[in-house]
C-alpha cells in the first residue's frame, strides 16, 4: 500500500541489532563520557553566545539545555553507527 514511500511488507524478518552490540567496553565508555562532556559544554557555549535577555524568557532559558541534549544524543547515535559500520559482519 505504501510502496511509493519505500515501505515494503518484507516477509523475511531481519534480526534486530543491539545498540552498541559489537562494541568494546572501552568504546562505549569513551562515547558516553564524551556525551556527558558535550551535555555540559554545549549549553555553556550557547549561553555565552546568546544575548543575556534570552535568559529571562522561559523558552530562551531552556533552549541551551535542549540543544545540549540533542547534540549529545546525536553524537552517541553517530558514533554507534560508525562503530557498527567499521566492524566486519558476523
């Protein structure tokens, strides 16, 4: 029905892959530490770049934290995907 969107009803079930399934503990640890660092660093930089009047507005006060969360989650997802693509299939 939705094949024009690229959605197909495959009869073959592909096994679900585990997030960071084939990664070493060191890679996972460094990735999560990097995400925590970004979670702290990005809001500090965004607050420094925004005018001070934005801190008084409720939306402007929350925005640096939300941007930090989005950047940290995106970084974890990209690193996991790069690590998955780098490793040979089993």
